[in-house]
């Protein structure tokens, strides 16, 4: 990711449904704890979540 790339304020895509086996949102891919803490996360914590989500998208297609 380059410095000039901007992201939305949240990974949420309004398809909120948790997978029962993983407790991850089927829409955005965040874990339940990440969803709950998102508003209180600092920029570095959010960046870490974004990078994990992007890496998983690449790996899982």
C-alpha cells in the first residue's frame, strides 16, 4: 500500500453476518473483537487490521 492510497473509514460493507465457526464477519472479514473495538482503535491498530484483511483477500481470492 502506498502513502497516497486512501481507504474508507471502515472495512464494513453493510453485509453484517458472523460465520458461526470463525466469528468473522462474512461481509468485511473482521473478527468480532475487531468490530467491537474499531471505533476506539488508533491508526496503527486499524492499519494492522486493514493489512490482514488485504492479505487474506489476496490469499483466498
